[in-house]
């Protein structure tokens, strides 16, 4: 995996993790404290710094697992039953190689 692919994958994992972490710990503003124009579901204290730190840690752990699977391939594509087969052995069975043509024929 190239460094660019690693950064891109981490970026995607980080945003997905942030969207999963955002709802945790949010308590809505009490009726008497809500001002006009504010949404009822808006949290009183969003705790965004804590959520960004948690997101970074969780995304780092998930990225390490994804990178490990991509680099060391403990499970190859051929081991997954519903994936198309990409191994050379399978390709030979599906489409046998055409016989080599002799020059001048």
C-alpha cells in the first residue's frame, strides 16, 4: 500500500468514525434554556474536542487493522466465496490459453 492510499483510507475511516461518534453523550438543551430559533435536538454541550480525539484514536485502530489486512493478506480475495476468482489457476480453467500460432501459418 502506498502512503497516498494509506492517507486516503485513513481520511475515509476518520469521517465514517466521526459520524458514528457524534451522537454519543449529547443531551438536548432543556426547554427553559432553549432560545428561539434553536433546534430541539441540538446538544447543550456538544463536546466536539473530546469526540474528535476519540474519533482519531478509533480511526487509528481501525486503519491499522485495514492496513494489516491489505499488506499481509491473511484473507485473500480467493478465500472469499462471493468474490470473483482472480487467481491464475482459475483463469486457466475458465478460459484456457489459445494454442500458440506458428509463424508463417
